[in-house]
C-alpha cells in the first residue's frame, strides 16, 4: 500500500480535547502546514472528553498529591481565560470533609488549600444545614468550575477548519511503523474497511484508553496503565440543591457537579462509579470491553449512600448513565495524582504518546511540545 499523499508534518490520533488542541497548536503556533487528525467517532470530543465529569479542577481534589493540586491551581485561571464561553462559573462549589473514613481532617484540608494558594472559606449556616452533622466534620466554600464539552467541541471544529487540519472521521489507526528517510508510516482504516497509508514526520498518539492498541513497530507505552469501566450518573437534583456543586472528601465518598452539556448534574461515587478494571495491554481492546459490558446502573446505591450525608439528595431524579473507559497511571493509584503521560518512543523517532487525566493538564502538554519542537 503506497501513500497517495505528500509527507504530512504530523498525524494526530484521537479527536478528543487533547488531540484537537495539539493539532490546533501544531498548525497555529508551530506553522505545520499538513496535519491530519484521525478520530474513530463521527464527531470530535464524543468519548472521554464528554463522558467524564466536566470539572475544571482547582487543586482541592488532590490533598495527597501536592504536584497535581498545585498544577491544577496554576492552570485553572489559564483555562478560564482561554475558553471563557465553555466554562460554567455561576454555581456555588462546596467541599465537605467526612468525620469517619476520611484520609484528611478538616484542619489538614484547610492547611493544604493554603499551601497551594487555593481560595477556601467556611460555608454559611444555610449551606451547612444541608449536611448531616454527625457524618460531616466541616463544610467549605471553594472556587471550582465546570465545562461544557459541546462548546469545547464547537471551538475545536472551528479552529481545525480555520487551520486547514484534515480530519478523518469514523476512522481508526491500526499500525504505526518506521518509514524511509526518518518518516513514520501510519495505517488507518475506515468503518467501511478502507485502508490508507499516511507518511509523516511526527505522530501524536492521543487515544486515551486506546494508547497501546497499535500493531507495526509501535512498542506500547512503558508506563503501566489501568483501565476502568466507569459510570457517571446524570441526575436532576432537587430544588433545594439548585446552583450547587458538592464534593465530600477524602475516601469512599462522592461528588455531584453541574454537567452543562445536558443542564443536569453528574453523580459519581468512589465505591460505585468504577464497575470493572484490568491492567492495560496490547490485544485487549478497551472499547470492545465497554461495548460488551452489561452497563447496569448502580445509581440506587449511589443515591442511598449520598442521602445519608445530604438527605435532600434522596429526592434526586435519575435520568441516565454515561459509561466510559477511564485510564489511570498505575503508579498514581495510591495518591490520586493525575500527572500527564508524555512518552517518547525511541524505537519510532518522532512518535509520542500523550495521556491526561484532567482537562486542565493541556497546559502541561503544550509545555512538553515546546520542549520537543
């Protein structure tokens, strides 16, 4: 199979937020003239970028990982500046610390927020009254936002078009190999089975859960990855909780956050959101696993447990669940850290694999791109 195209400057695999942002950066900031973006879905930002909780972190979530917390705190204002239309700020965000089974006390949490420079205030009596005092030690008002994935997808589509990035929708990459004259050869296949060979100087693998699923000379990432099938429940919250986002820390607890793309709230629970997990390896297709999984909701158990801490949540109305594969670096399972994975493949010069656990990590990715280009 010969490549009918001239050599591309870069092939970006994966049209989620990271893949789209990298393709736009290469074309706009680095002057790459020929960039191809390959996406297996019929549109951009349809998978993890959409199905994961739409939170723009400000560090509060990571009291056991100072680096992740601090990077979020630094990146949040940049994200709000760069994507103002996609960020929802008009809600009150509360973090509550559980009395039992929490890995941090209220005092430790306050000190940690001061250390990373994140704003924190005691919640007023009306907000405190929403919680069961026997189970909650303290309640804080914080600054944290949500994002609307549909608006980010709209931005990505417009920018990619303006930058003349070619997009191959409903297409996946099957293999990455060494080509002649320091080029890389990427083989793509459409849903209809049509194959295409793309030659390029660079390949950026931004496939999130699919990072290891290529044949050819691709060696796989050397960092251990864990895959999880997760359930994000979408609910209509009762009027008494309107305009709120609530997270109870730090252990087997839960979070309810606005989900602007649907004007609902996501409900996630440390115990019930992860359904199934396995160690990632070549040949075990995560998307196939997800497709074959029964996807039976656990929302009843989530709501029942959340109702112990916030009684009004028992009146929440369940709408549906978003099931997705979530990918975690094995080394960060214990501390909840979410650093980016930016791995260079020495066997394939010019080929890089990129994985981010949070949307604001994009700035850490762009810094890496500045280093390598």
